[in-house]
């Protein structure tokens, strides 16, 4: 039985991440999949499990059930794992998110 709150969809989007543990950090990565309750993405950094993290990314119409929306997600790093391309996979449980104003 799956522990996920909502189904993940395979979506490749750029994601901007910022977090603090031992200082303030930021990086850009690429999503593998996402839902309204979680995101898995690859990046060149490894935040500590349990870290609070902010992500800015675009939710596609499959998630919003309407138009694509740029969102700011706040969440918690639940897992990290290396992959074959020298990137780190980061799983984030989303605690809250807000749609950002279009510019």
C-alpha cells in the first residue's frame, strides 16, 4: 500500500530550491515527478533530511486541473539518494504552497 497522500505525475520542470542548515543555500534542479503533496527532484546538492526547504516551480495543467501555475512550495526534505548522473535525488513533502503572481 502506498504512503503517498496524492498520486505523483512524471513531470520534468526546472525547480529553484533554497534551504538553511548550517547557513543559507540555494540551487537549481530538475523535477522527476510531483503532486500537490510532494516533489522529487535532482540537483547538485544534498540538504539534510528533515531540513525545511522552499521550492519555486511550475505546476502543469495535470496538477492544477487548469492552467500551468508558478508556485512557491514550502516543505520538508524526507529523503535523499544519489543517482548515476552524479546528481542527488531529493524527496520533499509539501507542507504549504502559494500561487505566485504572474509577471
